[in-house]
């Protein structure tokens, strides 16, 4: 008889883009609640200060009410913003399953602009497979929106 074990792996999403804007312009996009609401979701209680707890609200699923609980872990103006991203419920499978991850934005000044790098880490597969798949595509669109907004001077 063969024992079968479920293999788990931790994955991360990485999106990187070079923009012809200053780190300050992109930092504003990442740290102004009204701007965050335009490229992702409106945060409640956000401030770019370590220890600040804030939430996002999205579509509920099963036992999960749709609340994403976040806490700023690091904020270095015009360089780096990192926050915990937790949500879901253990009773859910697929969309709305328990998620305990970290989102990190890094801005690096380069000739002609700024390199923006997003790393969303800590996806526990297979449990978070649905979130990983959906957010992999979603974060690409988010980074594009940030660039569009920064380019419009908004």
C-alpha cells in the first residue's frame, strides 16, 4: 500500500515594470488612499506608517465576508512599501479560502524613470490556487493602471 501525501508549495507573484516617472510620483499612487481606490480598492484606515492596520472589502464567498485585513510592515518613502494581506476562511475551498500573504512594492530610480516591482508572496498551494491564479493576472492590470494614473498626473 502506498501512502499519498498532498504536496504543498509556497508561491509568489512578481510583476515588474519600468515607468518614465519619478519615484515620488509612483509613491503617491501607492500611498494615497484615493489613488489606491482607483487602481485596486478603496482602503479603510490606510496610512503609510508601519503598524497601521487597514482593510479592503471585496466580494464575499461562503464563510468569508470579503474583508481583507492588512497591516503596514514597512514604509520607506519613495522606495518600499510592504503590508500583510490576510483574508478568507478555512471553511472555503477555491475563492475565499484562507489567505495569509505579504504584498511588497519596491521603487528603484533608474535612468529615464523608475522601476516598480510588486511581489505578492506566501500563496500556499494547492489551498490558494484560485487566489494565486486570479491575482497573477489581476496584479498585471493593477500595475498598468498605476502607470496610467501616474502618467496622467492624477
